[in-house]
C-alpha cells in the first residue's frame, strides 16, 4: 500500500532569451521556465512528474502556488488516488480560498495543472503504460467521470459526452495501429521566431521542408513591412502547396487585426493565431468572419474550459490550440477535447516552451484514438528546443510525433538539468552575474 | 523632488470565518484578507496605500506578486509618476514575463490592482483631495489617457470615450453638490450570509430597514428549501415595495440556474447575482433571457475589461458589479465605467471584504459626477465588517455613503491592525494554535 510521502516543487529556468528562441511580438525576453513538481512515494520505483510552463519572472509564484495546491496529496494512498482521478482533481480545484484568486485561471490554475499533471504521470507509471494508452484504455463512462464538465452542461451533458465517446469506440485499436505506423502529424514553429534574421529564417524554412514538414509558422505583428518580407520568404521556400501559418501573439485590437491580416492575405496563410486578447471570444468571432477563408486559431492562453465552450458556441475558432499546462491538467483538457469534437472544431494543441511537446503528443494521439477519431485539419505544434533535458523526450520523424512508449506523461527531467537550471541557486544561474534580482 | 524610496507589502488576514461573516454557497471559510501595499517616499508627510482583497490562503501569493509588480516603482520621481498615471500603469501591466501568467487575470492582476491602487492613493494625497475629486477634476482627455482601452476599440474608441465624458461635463458640479447633500445610495449584504440562522436573518433585515435601507441581499444556492424559507422571511420584513436581491456565488450550471431562479421568482427578486461561472458571458446572456424580468448581476469576479466588454456586447447583464481590487486599479475600472455608460448598463460596484467599501464609494461618486451622470438603477454595495481597521473609514447615513473628504483613496489601515493581523506573525495569528500551516 504505497503512499505519497512528499511533494517537491522546483523553479527551473532556461536562459533561452539569450538566443531569441521564443521571441514574438508580445514576448521579447522569454526565458522558458517550468514550475516542476515531483510526487515522491514510499515505493522507491514510483514517482510522479509534472509541470506548468512559464517564461521567467513569475515562475516563483507558480512554484509557491503549486506547493499550496499539493498539500492535500501528502499521505494519500496511491491506489485510491489513481482510482479516483476525477475526485482528487475536484478536491484540489475547489479549495474555496484559492478559488477566490481565479476561479480557474492565472497562477492558481497553472499550479493546479502542474500538480495534477504529476498525478496523471504517476497514474500512468503505476499502470506501466504511456499516458495516451492509459486514457485510450478507459471506458467512455470512466473518461466522462474524470473530465471537468462543470459549467459546460448547457452545451454538453455527461450523457451526451458518453455517447460521443461510444461512437468512436469500435475504431480505437485500428487508429492506434495507424499512428504506430506513421506517427501523429506535426508542424514546426522553430523557424519563425521574430528575433531571427531573414537569412536564418530562410535557412530554417528550407531545413523544415527538407525534414518532411508541410507546415511552417511565422511570428508577425511587430512591423507590417517586416511581416510582408518574411512571409514572402517563407512562401517562396514552401511553394504554393505548403501551409504557412502566422501568429500575432495578441498584439492587435480587433479592427487592427482585421486590417493587418488582410494585408498578409496574398501569402495565403492557413491561419492567423492569437490575433487579439485571448479572452475576447466575440472579438475572435468578428475577426474570423472578416478574414475568411483565412482561419482563426487560438488557445495557448485559453484560460479554462468555460472560455473554450464560448469560443465554440460563438463560432470564433477554426483551430483550437489548447495548452496542456495552462488548462487544469488532463481533467480539463479532456473536457475541451470533448467540446471541440462536439462542435467539430479540430484541436491543434499548443506546444513549445519547456516540455509542452512531450505532453501534447499524448493528448493528440488520444484524441485521434478515442475522441474525434479524425486527423482532418489536425496538426500538433512542435518546437525543437530544450528536449535534451527530458528523460524520455518526444521523437519526430518525417514531420510526425512517433508514439511514446515509456510509462507516464513524458514529463520527467534529468536531475543534472534541474541541478544546473534551478533558479536562482542552480549552477548556471549562480554563476551569472546579470540574472534578475528577486524582489 | 520627492521619490518613492521603498515598497512594503503586508499579508493581513482577519479571522472572519469564525463567525460565518462572509459565508456563501461557494465560500464557506472566508478569512477576509488583504495584500496591503505601502509606497514609502522621502517626503515624511507623503505615502501611498493600496490593497487587493482575498479570503485567506493564497494571500501570500498576491503579496509575492505585488512585490514583483512594485519593483519598477522604487526610485521614481513622484511628480513624474503622478503626472503620468496611464504610463506607469501600462509599464507595470506589460511586463511580458508576468503577463504570461495571465494576461490581465488571476494573481498577477490582483497584484497589479494592489500596487496601482496605492499609486492612485498617493496621487490623490499629493493633490490634497479625495480620489473621487481628483478624478472629477480631470478633463475628458486626461481621463481617457489614463483609462486602459486596449482591446476595447472595436466597441469604444478613445474619441468616442472623450465625447461621452464631454456630454457630462456641464453638470458635474451640480451633481457633486447633490451627493454632498444626500450621499450615494447603497444596499446592505450584512443581513444575508448563508451561515446565519433564520432568527439572525430576520433581526438583521429588520435592522437594515430601520437604518434606512431599501435593498437587502441574501445568499442562496446551497439548498432550495432553505432559500425559499429565507427569501420568505426577507420579503416579509421588506414588504412588497422593498428590493430583495439574491446571490448564488457561481454555484450553478446554466440550466440549473434558470430552474432555481424561477423557483424563487415568487419573492420578486430585483436581481440574481453570479448565477454561474463569472467567465460565462454567453451563459449569463442565456440566463438573463430566461429569467426576465428578474435582472442578472455579475462582476465581482469579472477578471478584466475584455470580459466586461463582451458582457455588454452580448446583453448579458442588467447590473455591472465591477470590483475595485480585482480590475487593474482605477485605470481599468475607468475603462469599465466608460463601457458601461456606452452600453447604458448601470454599475453597482461590488464591496465588502476588507476595505472594498472604502474604495468603491469614490468610484460610484465619480461615476455619477462625470461618467454616467445617473443614479437610475444604481446602488453601491455596503457590508458592515472590518471598517474599524481603516484610518478614514466610509460613513453611511440613511442608506447612503457620505462623501469622503480625507485626501486619498481611503485605503490606509491602522498600524495597530497591521501589527495584530499580519499573517502569520501578527499578535493574533501567533497566538492561535489552529492557524493554517504554510506549506
């Protein structure tokens, strides 16, 4: 009868801002970071790993919040915990004093994601399977029991969700076999960060095409003349049949978004991503109507399932880019996948940062196996940064995520990476004189 | 040439959960708390005070976030700061690394509110006037310059906002004179907390009517039979002409909200407050349509101006209950008041907690003087708790807030209160053995 004996939460920060990796129109100095959670147990062969992703300052807030969120886990019997993954989620989520600081958004929700991601990792490790398989082996009733459907029943009841999942049950095994052969299709953002020179942009686009990618994404929104020139380069390399996506990272008001996107229409972008405030459901709907047939994509800052419910109700999105570490872990991610399938909106999950690629591969595979049963218009994000810190990193071949086979949620980092990049006392930061002072 | 020399942020918690003050269907153990900010300057006669309101655990997160938010203030020239209250707000708000944890929501936004509330308090003290007068003395152009209109220009441009304010300029002085005679009308929530007995409820309703209140608010949503009995008591005491409001504190999904409110319709409530998730714009719109003529009120958890913009666009609210310590201080509050006036939705600001009454009186007075120019359907919340800790507490007479005349935003607490209720080392908490352990 193993129990959780303690919870460790570590502030890990990588100095990615030094190379402009991750730079965009809103985020100029992104030190990709993680509030990293380890659930220790009294079974020496079993731990759980999870995290949420941040970009530098403020990671300490997520670490402190995760410590608070995790308090009720200590001493829990692991069999009971893993047998009631809906119950423990709801218990942590409903802490009424922390709820006041949200609800279900911002720092306390990122922290819930970090902690519950570790619980899901633990559950998959205990079962000896990768997370995508743990989920794919659950019955429709079990999946709906763990999904967070609170505040969603006006559009999707638990009964409807069960029906939706039952519809996909017959083909699950065959679709998994398909993915085992070909992987899950992905696209690369590594080429298009705003801080890169034109020469570097061209070279990276060429490398992406050579590596088998059919989609390339560029950051836009800082300067229209630059955007026109950069989109021209990317379209030239991709040819007329490749897919070019553009991403404004929320820099525009609604009227400006419409005007700017129309000015880039000649490059035939597949989607405009985060054209305005991520909270602006009706704004996204207005932009979508104005810039069609260019699609509208958003979701990496989609704070919770209630936002996504309304995005779908309002017809605001062509592509849903949910984030595995901003939504409240698998419990809430599952709810958004169910909603998306119900409204027939493809989910192309956000990735990049620290370890998000490692997480989203599981979710995308599970979606195809059990929820949407479709690859149509679906492509998961991939960014080629920081994978070397993960014990079981994702593997890409010919523009597709290969199916992970190690037990868990692929979230474990190397001890050596933690020792080096722990903030502010890890070997790297302790040696850097110009690091940000803590207040 | 005075400067800000240091920023102090204090975790203050009052043990209000011991008496069920503040209890409702969602929040059962509300220890009313504040992340309290003091801006020290090298002018010994000048400091700035501000706070955000929380309910216990998690206040430490807001304190830590406020410390980060305030770093750029240290060393600033006070004249420059007070001459550019829009600029400093935008500078703090746009910290791209903290922005990632929102944007504009949750802990980092509460912290922005705490810090910028202190800056506004400082500005009013420096001018030697109460905040409502500082604002009422500003020109339409000055007000629009400090208001946070980002992401709002699809419905309200700066030019339109100036026009709206210009329309109310001629009557400003006269309306202020009116309020100086009669005060700003308010209602009391003190009677209706869910944890109170029927006898206490009846007594408090009777006391409220005797004190001149024409509105009483009850918490509902835990048990329908209880709600029917309690609403019956309140309506009996109020008589047919008094205004009864009910408040569910987000406990229902949309269909359940509609059903439950209809079951209480016989008591003729003026409004149902927070019937569902505060993020559910389209859900509020659906509820409003279904329960009319009962009004729908929400806003104390309204996370930012983008949410309110959409609430107004969707016709989701009869009453806007913005919160002075959840929105990003006066800068964002002002934007929501402008939007509300533009859409002709009355603002009845949320109060209670710690010191919210002290803040909202300034905002309501200013709204009447300079923005909406109307008292129609407007009544500010008042809760009779914790005012004894404030140096210049609000004063109520005959169901109205009297106009505050002390310079500032009425946010300063007594040193003795801080020494007693500072968490966890203040005299009260240090002596209490059962206080929550910090993780």
